[in-house]
C-alpha cells in the first residue's frame, strides 16, 4: 500500500549582500537591474548571516542587484553590468 503524503515546499530563501541594501526612513530596498535600467524594490529583510541579509519579500532570487548604489541613482536610470 502506497501512502499519500502531503509535502509542502519550503519557501525559497533569498540572501543578498548587505552592500545591496539601502535604508531610507526605516524602510529597506534594493536596486534591481531590469532591461538595462535600475528599478528600486522594497525589501522585507530578515536576519543577517555574516555579510548577507535574508530578503523575505521583494525578490524572487536570481536578480542582478546594484551593489553600493550611488546617492543620485533614480528609478529608471540606465546602468551597465560590470564584469566580476
């Protein structure tokens, strides 16, 4: 007899470098690169692990982020990916 077991998928955990987080007025956000432009996304952050912080909401994982965003960065600014 095969037993039917319900398996719940664990939520995907997304971690980002602390250098990608921007804190403004008590709210956290990250800059995501979409189609060559910077887009600001609100991020619900969780605990830090070393130099990385968990983002509970706001990212799916796999996005390209702007590290240490410059102060004048605006939503829709054109950006180029730098080679690592």
